[in-house]
């Protein structure tokens, strides 16, 4: 009897471990990430470089309120549960990574803002007509919509240094590559991208 149980137990454990490993790898390599209340915070450029889309672009508007939570059955539709975000129209001026074209207009959602009576503090403030480097994830509703899946994910050049654009102090404290000279920032990014 014990031999029969052992004979079936080992293959069952093997199959269970294989399924768990396959699911973990699938989750790691999928390009679409769903928004949750949890947050991912990068400590350096190498971690940010795992973002599927990295572009430099100019913000074209002041943003509009959106619901970041999508309907799981139809991601093009909003969920009944509201997680407020702010979506900005961005003109892509340079593509560093991803399936986006220079000159393309994309929509970048940032966590926080006001939508349907719900309000949350903006995690990043961007200004119309200013240029930024964005580290983005594909939004569930598909192209041309993207969102800030990892923090900090927006950088601006000030006085020849690349500065994280975030309203959350702990993101700046955790991110060790903040305020790097522009050339050093770009060199580290290119190295992380394998260029």
C-alpha cells in the first residue's frame, strides 16, 4: 500500500512543481500587467530597464481622469471598481525599447488623480510641453495605452542631470540612480538594455 502511494506521489509532486514553475515564468515574461493596489519600486536603472516600453516623449496635454481598473472580461471597458488615474497624451520623440514608433502619439496613465468622485494623490506630476523619459508597461486595453507599472518611472533632465519625477519620497530614497549626470544615466540604461 505504501509503495503504491509513493509511486503516485512523486509524479504528482513533479507535475505540481512543473505547473508552478511554468506559471511563474509565464507571469514573469508576459507584457501585460494588471493594475493593483500593490506597487513595484525599482532601486536602479537595471531594474527599470525590465519595462517593456521605454520612450522619450513630450506631454501634449494637462491629462484627464481615468479609471485604472479594467473589466477582466473586457479590458477595453472600465471595471465597476474605480482606481483613479490621470492619462496624458504623449508624442514619442525617441524609442529606447519596445514596439512604439517615433512620432507616434501614446497615452500614459499615472496613478492618482480624480475620477468619478474618487481621488488619490498623483504619484507623478508632469507638465504639458515638457519632455520626459518614460518607463512603461502595456495597459490591459492595448496600444496605444501604457501605464506606470514600476516606480519611479518618469525622469526629466534638469541641469544636465536625470531626476526622478515622483511625489512619493520613498521612491526617491530607494532609487539609487537618481540625479545622475545625463550621460551616465544613458550609459547605464544602454548597458542594461544590452547595447
